[in-house]
C-alpha cells in the first residue's frame, strides 16, 4: 500500500500506480529524473519526486 506522505517514489511504487512491470517503472523514473536534472534539480537514482510524478500524470 502506498503511503500518502512519501516524498519520493520507488520503482515498486511507480509500478503499482501505473500497473506496469518494475523494469518499465525504472525506465519511467530515468526519464523523469533526466527532465528534473535538466532543470537543475537534485535527483536520486531509482527514485522520483512524488509531486513531479503526479503532475506529469495529470492532463494539462
């Protein structure tokens, strides 16, 4: 079960939320972290900021 208070999501969290395999979740995390790094943000390998992830999922 995913805790609402988590700041960073792991590959298992992303896989659960998107109903994809863990390897695909890692690929998504790498893509999002590359975007964040290009913006000058600090990134942690294998984890993604929860708020950024959720914002990317929601329609404009």
